[in-house]
């Protein structure tokens, strides 16, 4: 998937990847896609829930290397 920006949160545990995603979205435009890199397995539940509660679109998760995730989120509302 093509992303407009990438956020590296490898080595960081919940809730830091979500906090950093929210902060990054402040500098992005509505409609843009953010790729979040994480090795926290909790991201698989936390990110979809965060998107649901904030009005952003959860696009999916890829696991290319075991234990490392690429999470894709589209900004749908101004934050």
C-alpha cells in the first residue's frame, strides 16, 4: 500500500504508538495515508479501536517480518 508518510514506532509499547499517530496526524491533510511501523502486538487491536473512536479509517495491517507490523490509517477528519 502506498502511504503519504511513515511513522516508526518500533521498540515503543502501548499507548505510545497511538499517541505518536495522533500527533503525526495533526501535520497531515485529510485523505492522506499514514504507515505506522510497530513491533507491539497490541497495535493490532489498539489501532482499529483508535480509528473507530476518532473517525479515521483503518486500512489494514501487514506483517512482513514476524513480530513487525505495518499499519495503514487514512486521516478522515481534522484533528
